[in-house]
């Protein structure tokens, strides 16, 4: 797993540098907005979604600079979602990645605007010819990211998550919720490399299947961390789901069965990558890392 840790760290640095360039801080009356955008997207996080973009892109020999732009765009969408999720009207969190959330550091209005700006900036980046010279490829990227982020994806999943605080959900309903809220963005992160590389449908199908199982394994690991992790490890408050009475995989399956199911999903995810032979090894290692992480 050491090689994966090195790869994660190397890719995280590259994505950080790309985000830094794409979000320049300039002297202007609205500079506070850019400060909030940079605060929310720089200097932290595992950068798993950008790693998925870059690793999938490497399967098809995509130009590194193009893949980094796409990876940064996906991370902007992820960071926007965290800013909005942390708001008092949503999850009401005051800690994220071990430091004050955006609305605590700045204020609620600035946090809302920073999230809005990160979301729209992401589409500006992937629609730019610098990301890919082929307008059809850029169009596919825009369409895929829009579906992952909108009412069929993260936003719809967040609505279901809010409803889950007041409504009992069963396993299929929780699976759908997490597929939308977490899995869709993981899915487009995996498929972005294939889109950039104009890959055949068989390769795209394998990556979609991998992402489906990886996304659910990732969420179960999050549920386990909420129960077993500490605030210092996780970088945010834990045990919030149980305190709110929200249905989770852990609550319905129990700790051991949830842990076993996460391992099963990780194993299935790895099997989907056999088509890529040795080139798929980083993605295989990530599937195991996702369920073993402590943050």
C-alpha cells in the first residue's frame, strides 16, 4: 500500500498546484469570494476523486495536463458540495478537514456564494479547449458532470439524505441515496479518463461497474468511521448519524456485517478492472485503501 500512498500524495500535490493556478487571488472588490473558494478547495483532503480521474486517464494515455484540469474540475464540484453540506440548513457542521468550515471561517452568505462559484468554475474549466481540443469530448464531460452533480446525482441524494432524518429507510433505499449523493461523482471521476481518451464502450463499462461498487464501499467505510472514528482522525465531528437517528448501512447491518459487505464490494470493484491488466493496479489498490482508511 506504500506505493499507493506515494501516488496519492504525488497526485494530490499536482491537483493542488492546478487548483491554485485556476483559482488565482487578485486584488478586486469581490476578493473575499475567491478567498473563500480557495479556503474550501486548497490545503486538505485525500483528493480521491482527482486520483480516480488521473488514474483512469492514464489507462488511455491521456495528456497529463488535460487530465489534471479535468481532475481539478471534479474536485471543485466535490468541494462545493462540502461547503453547502456543512451549512446550518443542511448538516450544520463547524469542522471540516480539521479546521473551521467555510461558513464559520467567513459567513453563511459567503459560503453559499463560494459553493456556487466553485460549481460553475468547474464547468468553465472542462468546457475550455485547454482541457481537450475535441468539442464533442468536452460536451460529454459537461453532460456527465452535470448529471453527477444535479438532481439525478449529488443534489438529489442530499435531498434524500435530509428526508432520511425523518423517514425510516431500508437497505435498497439507503443504497439509492448513497449512489446518488456519493457514487455518482465517483462514477464520473472514473469515467472522465475514458471520455478524455475516447475509450471503447467495454472499457467505459468496466470503469462504471468499478465505480458503482467503489462508491458503496466508500460510503460504508464513512459510516464505520462515523461510529468508530475520532474527531481528530476524521477531521470533523463523528457519531452524528446515530445522534440524529439517521438510517445507515452500519445501523441496519451492524458493524461486522457492514465491514464484511464493504470488503465484498471492494473485491468486486477490483474484479471489474481485470480488463486493464497491470495498468489497473493503482485503481485496485485504491479500492482496498478506501475501506481501510481512518480519515
